[in-house]
C-alpha cells in the first residue's frame, strides 16, 4: 500500500512537470514573438525620419516597443515562476525517491545480515529437512528460492533508483541553470525597457516644442481622412442603391410575369402555363436600408463573418500597427487626439497590400494624401486598402484571399515610410479591423 502511494505521488509529480514544461515552451514562443516585434519596430524606426509628418508614427513605434518589452519582462517572470514550480516538483520527486531508497537499503541490509548469520548451505539444508512433513519442506524450499529472488530484485531496484535520483538531480541542476539565465535576461530586458522609456520622453519633449506645427499637420491629415471616408461612404451608398434597384426590377419582372400568366389563363379558360422566362436571382438585404445580396453574396458574407479573428494581415512581409481604430487620445501628448476609420499598418518598403478574403473589387480611386485606394466587397462586408503607389486590379475583378492587389506607397521624403491604411465596413458601419486579423 505504501509503495502504491509513492507510485501515485510520482505519477502526479510527473504529470505536473509535463504541464509546466508545455507552459514554459508556450511562454518562450510568446517571448520570441515579442522579440521579433521589437526587431521589426527597430528597423522601421531607422527608416522613419524625425520629421513633423512622421513624428507621431515614430512615437507610436517607440510605444509599441515599450509594450513589447514590457510583455517580454512579464513573460520572463512567468517563465521563471514555471521553472520554480518545476524545481519544487523535482525536489519533491527526489525526496520521495530518497526516502524509498533508504527503506529498501535498510530492508536489504537486514536480509544480508540474516544471510550472514546463516551463511552455510548446511544451515539451509537443516532448515529444509527439519520440517515436520514433505509439504512443509517444499514450502520452505520455495520460501528460500523466493527470498533469494527478492534479494536480486531489491539489488536491481536500488541500483535503478540510485540512477533515477542522479538523473532527477541533473534535471534539477539544469532547471536552476535555466532559471539563473532567465533572471539575467530579465535584468537585461528591464534595463533596455528603461532606456526605451527615456528615449520616448526625449521624443515627447521634442514634439511638445513643435506643438503648433504638429497640430496643423494633424488637422491636414484629418481633412484627408474625411475626404477618404466621404469617397467610401458615397461608394457604399451607390452600391446599395444599385443593388436595391436590381432587386426592385427583379420583383417587378416577376410580378409582370405572374400577371401575364393569369391574364392568359383568364382569356383562354385554361390553366396558366408553366414559367418559361427565367427570373434573375432575387436580392435580399440583411437589414433595412442595407445592401441587397444575392444568395452567392450572402454565403460569402457569412463565410467572411465566420472568419473573424482568422483573417490574414492585409500586407506582405513583417509589419506593425502604428495607428489604431477610432478616436484616440494620445497617452503622452495631451493636445493630440486622432480619429482613425481603420488601422495604419507600417511595413518594409516594397511590400504589397493583399486581399484579406475572397471578394469582388468594386472601385479603384485616388484621394490626395492616400494615393490609390481599392474597395473590395465580401457580401455586405467591405475592406478598403489605401495609400497604394501601384494597383494590380480593376473594378469588377474577383480576388482571392492573400492575393496581391497593389504596392504600398513608400514616402521618399520620410525615409521610405511604408504605411497602409486598412478599413473594414459592414454595410454603412465602420468596424475595428484589428480583432478580425490574425
């Protein structure tokens, strides 16, 4: 019973150890992803000049770095905590094994002393032949045989447990080494974090001196954004009106056909003939005043909605978000407030914009400050890709998920800053694209 309990405790400890190891690997994966994010923002910072036009982007990149660095420090703390758990589990395993080993060694010692007292074969024979009957002699012979086998097993078990304890102690030593290494890495990351915070303060101070210039630039950017939104809203309204007109025309054709069939039946006194003129697929809007969809478009819309959180980022290569959705009060500059209908994604020069899902290009147009823009319809969802220097598609083209639709503009006056403005709409309502992307 006692050894079964020891076995159960060891199994439980091994199970916990396995879970902790998996958790450590996942934390390490997240930490590597955060490090990659920092490397990406470092490169983008080197490409982005310290101009008024790009000052907020630089500050946002620095903020992203600080967020990622904070994440690394937190993940390191969690990894250290998990290693502490593993160290404790290893200690418990070793204590259990050492206790069991001592008991086995003690029992084995007793058996050896007993054998030493009866060290001659004559003693064994006397023990067998002094039995009262043959059956008892046989049982004594079997007892001596099983006793000898038990001693062999005990010897092997003691050797195996000694090896197991040595292995566990090596693992424990490795975990302690890993913990010390992680502690050192965390200290280094904490120092880097403080340096980045100091750099951020310097940039904030420099921007504060250019407050008027920065506010003027923001107003200019806002006017451009409003112009872009008007173009998008006008296009959405036009598409809704066109779809509704097609739906109305289809209903009128169907009604006329029914009336003609009924009139023919009345004049001839015969049953109305079967429909011979094909009627276009009826369009239906999901909401009042919404985009009237065909069955194919409704299926596409449903598929798009089901992929929320799994859509690919609309850019090729490495990237980071430098402008977030909605009205944002800047955390470091009280006089700076931005309002973004989508998100701004900065990437490397030469990167392409790509479709996040299957759809149909409904418009390609130009807006000052945003260069070329492309609208793709996915049922009653639309995605908008702005700030393209080249466009690879035209209105009416069907596109597939991850298909390149244009090259993102790289501004030579601002260190080739390459930023895509990406928007997502459902009917006439703007959505935050970030939760949709993976």
